[in-house]
């Protein structure tokens, strides 16, 4: 007699046990002789806790596809795994240590802290896989992978070293999204825009002595100026007065008649005393604010680009924690004639938090009669989604991937139909990202993740190799083949059996998306030429949400096309179909 109600908790474990006994989901199980393959790699969930509704949707869609193809007699592999999730996992474990009143990350040291994360991974990872199994996901559970596994870590080393030696990974000083709470660079995906009720401060910057101009203050019905006043200053409008310490120029639109008489002239930067030029750039909008924009290349992404075009200096005026750093800042002090005369104002700012410094700077402008006016102003402010504080664009030396070079084959692949999006409209997101792509900052100031395989010699020379032994051999060969003090220094270390003192390893780790970008082929054993790689690569379909098209889909295409070739040496796409689904959101629109 049938039960009146279906008891899933009683029935489903029995069915799952039968599947396990039959090894029903093993790659190739029940495939017809000579069957073609069908492969899907699971978008690896982060090892940060438990699954959410979005995972349920995503895995159900994949399960439908793989079960259908399995019933058709194909040789099916659904590859499961998890992502180490870099900053997210590190924060979870730090919070857990705090709750348990245990020593923090810095107190226990790097090695002990990473051991704690591995303990967390064992606990959390088991929960995630059990949840997937309870959903009925028909993955080949004998092939579980993790982005920090030894094999996948070897793939990361291979890719990093290869791209570096090809000139496609490099170190550069550029603006990055900097989280002053977590003290690390973060990706665009980890930045969320929040509307803030702030102010627009109108600040007067005095022109260099002897320079004045006629500024229009009244207009007729056609907008033509009818009345002027003589000014020996220019007014800039800003939402971030604290960054004015690093201003190196003022930009006005080349078509803005108000400022044409003073283009090429200079202002004397208040509080600082630096002489900075007035330049033209189409970035300045005559209808926004005063039409004159303070340019701070080291603290604003748009200003950085204007600064490059106008050849302006980039001066960083903040420490990594967002406090003001000017009194012992060589870049800041360079070119200042009489800095001692300004020390009174500097003393009020040095070491202050950026938002307190904002208030102090406004006070100093007001005291000097240089505060023109303050307007209430709603605007969007980027916040780190993990640290929860406004991010600070920061000029810092980081590791970057040449996205433009790697992106071109990925762009052509979809344009020429070798890979396709379903629904097709998501191609636009893919194209837009690749057509406007910027270098990818891949270094993170964290402890959890793949440590960058770069070592530095005593003079800062970098050596990138897969192992420290290989880097040391490269360093010894380099220094002993070049005459000079470094040769003698290294010879002395070798004679005294201290080769370990020659090199210092880079402490940064890679962006978690770097290892994720290799997922379709690293999970099949690459860089080793395994039977699984030959059999199941390329994969057939990728099923994912639209929110990670730029951060994951694009990068898998880039890496797959660069590293995987067919028998003729031609690039091979990691998948030919990209199925994009919607996101599961709550009542507030959050996923």
C-alpha cells in the first residue's frame, strides 16, 4: 500500500545509495561502445560555508543536461569541485578565530593560519558536497577537485611562469581598487556601488601671482555673457577634498570659453604650495560642477587617464590604511620650495584617517577664505563588498595579466561562432567587456591562495620560476655573469653556505579567479597529458549565471585558447556552448 504522502527524507537516501552502489555517475558509466563524450565542469562553489538557492538552480540545470545525455548513451563526465575563494575564505576563518577568542592571523603567523584554513576547508567542503549529493547532482564524485589541490596548483604555476616568460604577465605600478580595511587590492567584482548623501565642495585654487582673467557672472537669454568679474583664482568642485593634497593639475574642457584665457597657466595648490598646470581634456564637463576638475592621478581612475594624457605626476598621499602620509613622503615633497612654512597645516593632517582629513582640509580652506560654497550632493561611492568601507583607488605596484593580447582570440571565437551564448543577447556583455578590457590585476595582499612564484634578489631583480630551487639557480647564474657589487655579494653568500639568503619570495597570492580560469583543463590533469584530458576536453556546455561572464567566462576562454591546442596546433575553445541563466534574488534584489 502506498503512503498517503511522499517522504523525501526517507526515500531519497535509499535511491542515492543505489546510485552509489551501481557507480552510476562515474565518467563513461553505461556509455554505448564508441560513444561520443559529453562533458560539463561544475562552476566550483566557494568553500566558505554552505550552498544557496542560486547553486540549487545552477546544478539542477546541469543535472538535467548530463542525465539526458547519459540516457542517450553518451560517455558523460560531470566534473565536481570547489574554489578556495581567496579573500572570502580568509575573512570567514579570521571571523571564526575572533568568535572563539583565539589568536588572530598576524599573531599566529602565516603557516599556522593557513593550517586553520585547511581545517575549515575540510569541514565546509564536506558540507557542500553533501548538499550537492542531497540535491541529487549526478557528478562523478570520485573526481572531486579543489583549486588548491596539488595538481591544480601545478597548473597555476605552469600558466603563471609561461605567461611571464611570454611577456603576458608583468609587474607594473597602476591604480587598483584598494580596500583600506582589509589592506589588499580587490577585483571589480568585489566592489559595489552605494548611493551616499554627501557634499560637493567648491574650492578656490589661487592662480600663480600676477595672473587674472575675466570670468562671466551674468548671461542674456541666449546664454551669452553680459557681465564679468576679474578673478585671480579658479574654483573646482569635488566630492573628495582629502585627495587634493595629491592634485597635480586642473582640467577644463577645450571648448569651455570661461577658462580659455588661463589654459597653460598654473595655480598654487593650497596647503601644499605646489605649482600645478591648467590643462585641457574632454573629460571635463562644462555643465558639471564648475567645469574645472581637480586632477589627482594617484587617487582616481579617471584622473589617472587624464594624467597620462597630460603627462601629470601621480602622487600618492595616503598609507595603505587610508591615513594621510605627506611629511616624510618623498614623492609628495619633491619640487616643493619651502615645505617648512606649511608644516602647521600638515601637522593637522599627518596620520589622520582620510575622512577626518576631509573635515580638516575643508576647515583650512574656510580659514583661508578659499571655501567658495558647499552643496548637498547624492552620488555613488564604491565600497568593498567584504570590508564594507569605501574603496580607495591606490597607485601601487602589482602583478598584471595582458588582457588585451589574451582577449583577442576570445573575442574572435564568439564572433566567428566557434563558441556561442544561449540566450544570444549575452554575447553583448561578453563583447563589451573584451572590447574595453583593461589589464587584470592578479596579485592580492592575502595569505590564503596560490603564492606568486616570484623571488627577489638583493637588488630587487625578479626571478619567476616554478620552484625556489629553479629561481635560485637562475639568480646565481644572473649575478655571477654580471660584474659588480652584486656578484661579489652573492659569491660571498655561496662561499659561506648561505644560498638561502640570496632570494626573498613575493608574499602576495593570486586572485582566486586566476585558478578558476584554468578549471576546464586543470581538473582533467593538465599540464600532464592525461587520458582524461585527451578524452573529455574540450567540454561541451558551460552553465553559469550572467554576473560572472566578465570574471570567469571571459578568462576561461582566454586561458583555454592560449594553452590548449588541437593536433594541428590550433587553439581550442574550453566549451562550445555557454548557457546563461538568471540569478535567484531576495526581496531586496540581492542574490
